C-alpha cells in the first residue's frame, strides 16, 4: 500500500483553506452586508466610498483562486492515491457550482447593477438586484459550508487510511 502522508497533507491543507474561505465568507456577510444593504441606494454610495481602497472582491477573488487551485491539487492527489475521492468530488462540485459559477453567472451581474451601473437603472431594479444578491449570497454561504465540510470529511478519510495502515 502507498504511503498516505502526501494525500493527508495535501487534502488537509485544502480542508484548512476551504474552512478559512467559508469563515471569511460568513464574516464578510455578517459584518459588511447589513451596512451595505441598509438603505439602498444611499447605502451603496457610502459603501463605494468605504471600499475605495480595498474592496471585498480584492480579497475574495484571490482567495477563491487559491481555494480552487488547492481543490484541483487535492483532487489530483486523491485520484492518484485513490483516497477520499467521493468527498473531494462533492467538495469540488459545491465549490464550482455553488461558489464559482454562482458568482460569475448570478452575483456579478447584480453587483454591476448595484455598484457600477447604478445610474442606468431605476430604484425598483436596484432594490430587486439587492434582494437577489442577498439571496445568492445565502446560497453561496451554504455552498461554502458544503465545500468545507466535504473537504474535512476527505481529510478524515485520509487520516483513517493512515491509522489503519499503521496497524
């Protein structure tokens, strides 16, 4: 049997990054969103001023890229060592569909309405975009939770294989 040190290290590293990304997403939502969506559209203008130096996307996009790279590396190691494949598959599916594609296809167009092209839309359209964005964010949080949970379960599967191999 192959040593499970490499997959345990790589998959555990991915689990840590996934948990960090989940915690960051929750913190972003709890700390920033009540102020961002407090009194649309006035609160959006204040948010733009507040985030003129460092915006949420300046942090979350690179974190998402690191998370995706870690996920792909963990999946490659998982396939090579035939360990934790099912949990990593679920984690990667939640990451790609519930965070990556959801952001690009659903959240970014609404963010453009809220922040970039606000002057081109009516108040009703802006309010609808804000409500839809918050709903999408709730789905993103759920997907981040599934991503992190499945990554941890994959790491635990590796740990179990390591314990059983040392018996």
